[in-house]
C-alpha cells in the first residue's frame, strides 16, 4: 500500500459482463492485497476513471438490476471487493441494503451530477435514509447540472456537514485518482481499526483552496498578465478585488497590497507622522505592528489589554501624551475591541485610528464592518487567516488623503490611473518616495474566490462556537468565556474559555492536549514585551531606538496583559468540523473541568 505503482485494471469474466450488455466492469488492484470493482456505462471509456461525460440518465429499474447483478456476480467469482467504483449515472435506487449485503468499506462515485442547491441533493445518493455509518464515500469530480466541476466547499455543505464519512477529490489524471484512492483507503482502514478520527484542521480559508481558485489561476496564466497594471492582456483581478472589498465593507477607498505587514507600513506612512511621534499599540499584538512604527522613526507606546484580549480603552487613555499621533487597535481572532470607547477618546484628542483586522475580516461592530470605523483598516490574506491567498493584504480608507498616501507608498510614490478611478480622477497629494508593495494578479485572483467564501466560513464557525458554548454552559457553570466589544459582530472563529486563574487554566489545557484536542487560535499574536529585539530596543544592525527610556517596558509592568493571557484556553473552531467533532471537544473540556480544583 505504500508503493505508488500504477493502478491495474483487468476485465471481469465474460459471464459477469454478459448479464449486463449496457455495462462494463473491471477489477481495480490498488495493491496486492486490496482489490476493488469499477462499474461504468459502455459509453464511458475506461480506465480513464475521470470521464468527460457529465450527463446522467434518468432512473432505470433495468439498469439498477443490471448493476446489482454485475456486482454480485463479480463477488462470487473473485471475492467481495474492498471498494466499489461506480459512475455517477449508475447509482441504484434504495441501495443502502445493497451496500450492507455487499460489505464494501469504500464506495467511490465518479462524475456524480448533483442538481444545483436543491435540499434533496443528498437524497439522490442516499435515498431518504442516512448512509451506512461504516461505509465511506469518495466523490471524484462531482458536477453540477450544467456540467461544471463542483468545489469541495459545495460538496461539504451538502454532504459532509451532516455525514462524517464523505471524502472528496478533484483532478485531471489517473495519477490524481490513484492518490485519492490510496489516501482515502488509508483513512478508511484507520477508522475501521477502531482508531478515533483526528479532528479536522483549522486553517480556515486555506483548507478550502480548490477548484474555483485553480480555474481562476488558469485564466490569469492564459492571459499572460501577472502584473496588475499592464501586460500582454488586460489585468483585472486586483482591481476586481479592491472593488469587491469596497462594496462589501462600504469603505470609499481600498488598495490591495502584498501582505498584511505591507498594509501596516502603508497605513503608518499615510499618517504623516514625524520621527519622535508616538503610536499606541497593545502589548499583546503582532511583530508587524511594532515593526511598522519603528520603520518610520516613531516611538511605540505599549498599552494593556482587557478581558476582550484587545486594547483596554481606559489604559489607552492613560498613555496619551502631547506626542501621540495615532493608535493601532487590533481585533484579535475576530472579536471586536471596545471600539466605541476607543474612538471617542481618539477623536477627543485628535488621534488617528488604525484598525488591524488581519484576524477579523468579516467581523462587525454595531452592524458596521470592522476596518471601516477608524481612519484606516488593514486586512491580511496570509496562510492561516480567515481567507487565504498565501500572502496578500489590503487597506480600507475613509479619507482620500490617507488613501492617496497609502497608494503612493505602496507603489514608488505614484498614483496610477486605476486608483484615480476611486478618487474621481483628482489627486490631492504630491509624489514622494515609496516602496513596492503591489499585489500580483496571481494573489488577487485567489483572494477574490476566497472572499466569496467568507460569509459561509463565518457562518460555520459561529454555529460550532455557539454549539460548544451551549454545551459547556450547561455542564460547566463556573466556566467563563471571553467577552468582546460586540458579541453579535464577533466572527467566533475561536472560543476562549476563561478558567478564572492561571494554574487552573494551565492544568486544564494540559489535559486537553493529552486528550488529542488542538489548543490554540487559528492564527497567533504575542506578548511583545517578551520579544528579544523589543527588550533590547534594537533596529537594523543593532542600532538602538533613540526615544525609548533607558529601561524598556517589561512584562511585569503590564500585569493585566499577563493575567488575561494566562487565564484563557483558546479552541479554534474549524469550518470543517461537524457536530460530532464539536461534541468531542466539549466532552474533553467537561472532563478537564471536573478534574481541576475549584
């Protein structure tokens, strides 16, 4: 099973085929010990295994009987197959009993045509009964009624959200098919041996990179235009991404850039701050926030976080000095900060507000998308963000001058015509030296598809978080949960459990890890006061930042940040989870709750 030998196909005995003149069948040898059976219409050329015929004939009792006879005849002559490959047009009606009698572990369905978004799409395969719990299903290139190959997320929404024994594969060669068969067979054997299924990954958007992104990338490559501003053909993906972000957020201006960190640098550049000016940033944030401040000769001023794990509005107000120019508000793991209090304080002191929404795309505050309440909002599409194009980011701006400065800084100090469309053809700022933080068409076309997935991803995460929270609320009355500035606007991509004290949280977290539960958010931040180059106040080549005090801030100087970071256990809610996965996590938390000392 470990070798990658070619898939071997051999015709069945004539007696098996002669009973079904409109069908063909062949033995499929996955390896020496594992054999399966492939059944397909005569019109389909096999052993391609991925045919080019998306059409599916209507129900046929004659065909159903023929399929059953063919499979049973094969089992009698050569033993029961380990897996069964059926073309999507050959699924017999009421086949649950048929499968139970056959005893196969895996059913592979190739070129299945699912009828649009009808709620009974599953019934086409499973009838009105749930599938046998000990039989796994692998879909190879499922299609919609128009013949387009369905995306994995579409299949998951219709099937795996309810049934945990569905697998899915898409590809264009027999090598792809063989790889999918081998991978799925290993999973099936693992489950049938009694080993618990590993919890699905929690990489959010990156888990759903698939058919739609692939098809978009092909179009970009065919156009031979990978640079966003010109090429052999007309580039459009980056501009389309910016326009979609503007429509969905309501922000008047948007610019796509090469990363979330690039977005932060462009945001700081847009402020017009002078060396020595101060920017307040939560002590618990990310290196990019701190680095962007230093790159412009500004002074970072750390502030405490509160129970939301975001900037504490009261401590923010205490840190303001005559030199303060702006504040960076980080919305950690989709949970809005207490933005109303922060904005009121900032406006009273004439400060600019940068919303770091790298982990909060799609979240809202009082009904308005995060990133549009402050002066500038920055987004990230990095690998473990809620949507992913590998790298990439964007800025949302409310003010034309800030927008123009960000655009100039991201592209050598100039404003190209595509951005003048957003400003109605006028520019209010003069050129200045900038960097090259442009987004490529390759990145943009992936981000475009991922952005269309965002509402579904958030809906799935919220559903799982609410289910787990309700379960724990009933069984663990002393547990607390992280509050946010707006519970209704929280995307709930991670549930933070408050154990009340550090020792209890540490003990419970260790129990969860020992039980195979993944502990941690979907993407991280850090206590910057513990970072080496923050402690040493070093810039490039060891040069010290001139405006910092001789003794830099230490973790002990920010006790609230230390306390809150050690009281929570974060549990990321993956959109791939199904109810049984959430219940398994809940059972582990309940077990830990009963063991820790209260």
